[in-house]
DNA sequence: AATGAATGAGTTTTCATTCAT
DNA sequence: GATGAATGAAAACTCATTCAT
């Protein structure tokens, strides 16, 4: 948790610090990400950082938390309208993928979490998100089963895990791949994003759903 | 690539070096893995390492390569007998998952690849394996389409990518999760593996196939 | 010297600051004692400290001064009744030792003075106390000589220095040692002091006086 | 303990490092003594220091150990000829004092030991010397009692502790004081030592012995 | 070919002190 | 007078890489 000092900072400065830190943690794995770098680029004194955060890990977990929250709130908007299972899932996938492509840094910050020493501590936070997401999918599946939208003879927990693995970075990576671009190149050249039209994203998501749908869907 | 020097080494010494390095790279993320540690545990001089490999990255990519090859050759054994698409894929998934559980280190080495700085260089190698696997799946799918085993209206490249994301660590992780065990705990307590009977693995794979099958399978 | 500001402070606050500082300087050697710690525990702003004292050293010397004064005034009470040299010295030793055991912090503050860098400045103050004490003993000795209580053929200054080295922490340390306790453990567990009865202290002091009085030499 | 690497160093270099380190630890209290300073003055790389010693504390304890050993071996030479208690003690005092004046740094290194954090650890080593010395004196006293040289009615442990407090820095400090010189000035101006003739040292030691031998009490 | 000491840039973190509000 | 954020020099320590033997 940041210290109160951090929240007393002028909006502009706080944002600058977070932006720079986000960028650093997205670019380098945790152990290579450098506080010295961050403060230099943010134009603040090294000691100041320690008046805002306990230590490097504290800063990182905060960034990670922010990333998770932003994605959550972005994706959650799709849940307002109640529809059937397949439509909801399709919307979630599309939103998640769009978010990953619009904020490629955030995804990288999460990916770099693997590197944090004292593994458990961080992993905990990192997988809390995974855990929650999987549980949400499981819930969706069970509801779908009750409504008769989903076949009854599938293991909901396992299916939810599968869904999670599809919703993560997977589709975004696939889309970049079809452009012959790696995530790193994409991070460096933001203008590439213009080649990824909403239609293109929609198409891929629909394709995936097509495959899954006739799999999950109850057979008449 | 290791220098010729490395291959002139007595078998026993070469193996020792690789074993220790594998363990180190499985235990720590790339940037935390320590050459000093490796040479100390392998009982060789630090300078020698640089007569075998160009640098840390060179050693790592070689280890990574070995890991990939081992998995490949393990999994490839399932391809001998020609059967239909679904049976083949099921066997591949089962074999991959068994391998991941029997050689958890190798999987970790791959997972830790994400951490390598200097971006593309490493990713390249890491995704060469990915690339090859996906292409293989794509080939399988197209063959299946021709034989009429697979629906014709799916994007084979996309589907292959999906298959890849299912075959990776995913199922192994899921199995460990059902035991309430993290990969780190599993690495530390190898005896846990006894709880993962072949039947249990078979069950999970069958479940996944059940889901996929009626999705991919051509409708009559 | 504290600035006037400090003396304008409400009694209660002033005392709190001094108590906390005393504790810190008793616990850690000068260079490890932390102003940040002190202000945090005293509940005042860091800047305020610099409105009370010039700097860390200024605060420390003041604390040191207080410690010396307190001990002085405690010990001086023994000087009211005029008696012979030996009785007076015995009383001083006993009082000094009791004080050291009752206020172990103060002794530690003095002991930690050795640590102050920038040499002379601090030593000066530290040894002002030493100087004064030795001079006082010298005076006592000379008086004793005149009265015929003390042999005339000893160097009073040297003897006074010897007396000083006996009166310091020495006896208190010895007493703790006989309990198998270090000064640090004693500081942490104040209840130990109950094992050090006045009789026990008296005994040790008497023993020392016995030695000094008639010397080591066997009596014929 | 230094690592083997250190002992493989050319004599000249090893000595230079120890000299510089000794000087640093004699000049500054442990926490202010700076490794960076030491390596700079010794003209070696910072990393090298860590190939010779585990860490700062390791270097310090080694220096401390050396200091103690040197003093020990210097003083022990006086023990060859068997004589009576008083003569032996007088010789030990004289030798100890001479040593302190000839190697003022070593005494300072010991004095600065108080500052080492994780107190116990270091204190242990520091007071092992104290412990041994006191026990040696105790032994001397008991022997003297058996031979009838020493009165039987004194507490030998307490007396030994007293003797220890006299043999330490005390006399050296006194001698410097009579020159109006502090230890720090003495360390900085080694030529002062010429004013401290052996006769002067002998005189002071004899004076002290006179006092101890027959006591303070006037003879009837 | 093997060794292992040497290197030094780089890391995170601490803390007394200053200064604008 | 009080505040507490800002500062930055300095600390201990790490480690991949080089190079003389």
C-alpha cells in the first residue's frame, strides 16, 4: 500500500510517477526493473519514492493492483445487460481482448509478476484475479446449465479453467501474430494498433465462439 | 549455441553442468538465476563457463532448446499409430500433460523465459516451439477437414492456436490445483506426483476432449 | 544547546521528546540512532526537531548532559555528611553503582558516546564529566593525605584516575555478570533488577574497598 | 573468516588491505566505517572485497581478531620467567600499556566494537578476550593465595575483574592525558610517541603497583 | 583448456537536513 | 511555530563478464 504521502501528491505528479513505473514494470521483468530508472524518468528524488512506497515490491503490487482493477472495470461494463451465456461470454472475450490491445502495458505488468522473488506473496495477488475470474465463469456455466443453455455433462470447473485460458492474453497475441508483430514491437510502435480494427477483433472472437458454442451448447 | 569446447567435455561433466543449470533456471526467473550459483554447484570454474557458452543468455537458450526437444520427442511417440484426428489430439494432450507432470522443471524453464530482457532474441526461440506446434496442429486440422472428420467452416490457424493454449501448462496446472498444490510446492515435494494417477490424468483429458469434440466435429 | 523554542514547549511534550530520545540513544550507538525514529515515536514533525535543536549532535549532547547531571545529583547526595576518605569513597561507589543499575539507559547513552564521529567535539563533553570526577577524587585524596588518612607517597592524580576507572560501569557490569546477564538483556527485562538487592550491591562495594584499603599484599 | 582467496593474495597486497581496513575501523565506529572508503584507499575494486570477505562484519571481526592476537602474543612474552604475583602483574601491565601506545589503532578497533549491530554476535568475540583475561587473572590470584603471596579473604573473581579494568586502555589514556593529548590527536600525530619514554611508562606502572600492593591506607 | 581473481556499474535502501506552506 | 514532503549523498552488496596465469 502506498503511504498517505503519495495520495497527497498533486494529481499530475502522481500520475506521472505511476505512468513511468507502469512503463518500467511492463518493459522489464520485476528484478530488472529499476527504481533508479523510474525516479530519473519521473524527475523525482530517489528518497521521495521511499516516502510514497515502502519498497520496490510495494510499488509493484500497487501497480499490479491498479492494472487488475482497470481491466476489471473495463470488462465489467459488458455485464450490465442480461442475455444468454454465449452472448455474455462473447462480449467478455471481445472486451478483454480490446482492453489488452488498447493497454498492452497492463498485460505485460501482469506477465512480469512471475519474476517477483518470495514467490508466494506476489503470486497470491496475481492469482487472486485468476481465481476470481475462474469462479465467475464457473458460476456463469452453472447458471447456463440450469437454464438449459449448456449441456449438463461437462465439468464446470474444468470448463471454466479452459475459458480463462482463452480470455487472457491469448487472443490478443493471436491477433498481433496475424500482423506478424510481436508484443514487444507493438509496445514500441503504438501506431500499429490502427491496423487492428474493431471488425477484425470481432471476427476472431466470433470464430472462437463458433467453435466453443457447438461444443458447450446443449444438444437438442 | 554452445562452443565446440562444450561438446569435447566428458559426458559426465557435460551432464552435470546441464542438470545444475536446468535446476537453476527452473527455480529462478532468468534475471535472478545466477551463473555464480551454477558454476559453484557444478564444481567448475567461472571462466570455464565462458569457454563453453558465449554468455548467460547463450546457456539459457541452449537449456530451453533441450527442454523443448525432450518434450517434443516424448510427445512424438504418440504419433506413430495413425488414427483419427480426435484420438491423436487426445493422445497428444495426455502425453504433454504427463510430461509436464513428470518433468516439472522443464515446464518452469519455459515459463521463466518470459523474464528474459532484451526482448525479441529469446522470445524468438521460445516461440519457435510454439510456432512449430501450432503449424502441426493446423496441418492436423486441415487433414481432418479433408477426411471429413472436422467441420469445414472453422479457421484452422485460429483453431490451432486455441489447441496450443490447451496443450501447454494449462491442464497440468489444473490438475495440481485440484490437489490444492502450487507448482512451487510440487517442485519441492516430488512425492506429490503419486497422487496424480494416470487415470486421473486420463479423466481430465477426456473431459476436455468431450467439450472440444462436439465443437470441432462435423455435424451430420 | 537546545534553542529557546525547546524550552517554550509544554512540559509534557518536552519530557516526551527527551524520554524517547534517551531511549533511542541508549538502544543504538550514535550513528545508528535515528532521528526519524525519534520523531515518529515522539509524535512530532521532523522539521520541529530542527527548531528545537541544531542537529542530531546537538540533541545528543543535550541528552548526554542531562544524563551526567542526573547521575551527579544522585551521587552528590552522599556527600552531605562529612566522614573519612574511605567511607566517603565507599558511599560514592555504592551510590554510583545503584544509579547505574536503576537507570541503565543513562549509562548506555554515555557508553554510546564513543561512537560519535567528528571526534573531539563530543569527546570533549563526554570527558568533561570524567575530568570533573577525577579532579574531585584528586581533591579528596589530597584532603585525606593532609588528615593523615592516606599515605603521602602516592601520586594523587594517578590514584584519582584509578578510582574513576573503578567507579564507572565496572561494578554494575560485574554484578550483572554474576547473574549471567548482559547489559542488553538487562535493558530489555527490567524485572531482573529485583534480583539485585541492596545487600548484594553493598557486599560487592565492601569487597572492593577491602582490596583497595589494605591492598593485595598478604598481611604479616 | 576471510575466504581462501584472501590468503592467496600477494603478501604486499594483503597487508595493504588490512592496514587500510585497520585504520578505517580505528578511526570510525563500525557503522560509520565505510567499505567504499577502504577499497578506494586500498586501490582495489569493490567487488574484490567481497571475494575476500563475506561482508563488512566478516572483515571487521577478522581485524578485531588480529588485533587481539597481536596484543596477546606481545603481552604473553612477559610470562616466560616465573616470578611472584606482583612482579608478573607489573610486567603484564607495563607490556599492555606499551603495546597500547605503540599500536594505538588496535585499541581503537576494539573500542569501536561496541557499535556493531546484532550486538550479541560481535560482543561475544569482543568479550571472549575480556573473559579469557579475567580468568587468567583469577588463576594468578588463586595461585598467589596458595603461595601465601595474596591475602586469602578476597573474592578472586571480583579482584580479577578489577585488575582487568586497570590493565585495559586506562593507563595509556592516563599517560596521554599527562601530555595534554587526546587519543585522536595521538593517532594523527605518531611522532608524539617519542615523548613517552619507557622510563615514563615504567614509572606510572610502578606507581599503580605501589597503590595496589599495600593499599591506600596509611601505614601505621 | 582451465582457472578463479578482478572488475565496476548497477542495485535497493537509509537518513540527516532543508524548505515551502 | 509547526509541518512533513523533498532531497541526494552515501551505504552495503551483487553479478555477468574479462583476463592473466
